[in-house]
C-alpha cells in the first residue's frame, strides 16, 4: 500500500490545521512501514516541520507537484534522474522560483492587471490571508519552485488558465490563491513518477495506491491512484469533485482522513 495525501483540508483540518485525530493511524502505518506521502501546495520547509511533528519519514511532493523530495536515508531505493539536494534526492518537474516570479510578471502584463504573489505580500499579509502563525508564514513564503498569487476576481478560471498556458506555464486556480507552476509540473505527474519508482524497486509486488484530497487541485492526483478518497469540507465534498463515484470520507479534515484510511486498510486485512 502507498498512501498519497494532500495536507490542508485533508490530513490537516482546513480551519485550524490540526491533525491530532489522525495521529494514532499515522503511527500504526509507520510501524507497518506503509508509506504516507504528502502531496501538497506547501513548500519543502513547511512539509519538513509537519513530517517531523507527525513522524513521517518517506518521500514528499511539494508546491503542487513541482518537486519530489526523497530522503537519502532510504538507501534501498535507487532513483535515477534525481539530483542531490542536501539530505534528499530531488526530482524537479517545475521551474525554479525565479522563473515562476518572471511568469507572474508576464501574466500581470498579459491580463493588464496587477497581481500579488507571495513575494509581494508581507508576512503580516500572508498571516491575515492564511491564518498561519508567524513562524509558519516564513516557511510558506520560502518558495523554491512555484508562486502562489491572490486569485484576481475579475477573470474566470478559464481566462486565467488560457493566458497562463500561452505564456508556457500552468496554473492551479484556487479560491484564495492560484499557484503558478511549470508546464511539466503537477500533482498527477509527480505521483505517477513516484509510483513507478516504488514499482521498479519491487517489480513483483502488487502495489496498491490510495490518494486522499479535498479540492480540485487534488484531481490530478486522485485520477492516477487506484483508490481515490475525497475528504469533505464542513458542507460536504467540494463541488469540483462531485459525481465521480469516488469514496467520500465520513467526516471532514483529520478525523475523516483517519476514518477513511482505517477503513481501506481493514478492507485489505490490515487491522488498524
Ligand atoms: C497556500 O496553499 C493553500 C492550499 O494548500 C491555498 O492555495 O489556499 C500555500 O501558500 C501554502 O504554502 C500555505 O501553507 C497555505 C496556507 O493556507 O496556502
């Protein structure tokens, strides 16, 4: 079993970023050596802190599928195509941050509209927009591959997407923020790449992939796993994820995550 999971609104509650209800399940998964792989809009620096807090040790995917970080201590896995990045093997799909910033400037020109990226926002602005505590704001602002910007209200998602694509970038449009990422990046691509490498390492194993997400920016990930699970918000599943026949967890946030993962594991006779 390989478990791919979004963080905000999925493993972490959307309002208070808590994860306590999922801790017992996470601990059991670690004991059973079942990898839990974050797949998130967050930065490496943000994910490093969360991994440490919740005891995750496996690979993780950051900035909307811009990069996969594989801890070098996982010596047993040989990952070609990667480069060394501190304590990790890095597989980069996206641009670097300077390129993402240039892309945002081009987008602002093409839309003839000033746009505010994370680098243009003060720490106080980001705190106000996200509710993240100050030390986490710093980590959210330390981007390496992509730039989130405040979604402009006077354009449709389609208009933003079409303009961005013409400029040679991709955009993941969210309610609050949109994320400018490289054309080769994406949660689906990064997850597929990582599944392939786990499979290459264990060619005879039947690897079953589970994905958990709560928003349309998780679609690409949910589409490439065998068992996609939607974590609903307080008012139910996000409208962008409805009518796909996918399993919906019985609660929102970390409680829903824990319930759903426990149920899936039990269905494979892994008793949590
Ligand atoms: C941003 O990401 C969220 C989704 O996770 C969003 O687009 O609303 C990112 O900047 C991320 O780094 C940050 O932690 C998060 C905080 O809510 O906002």
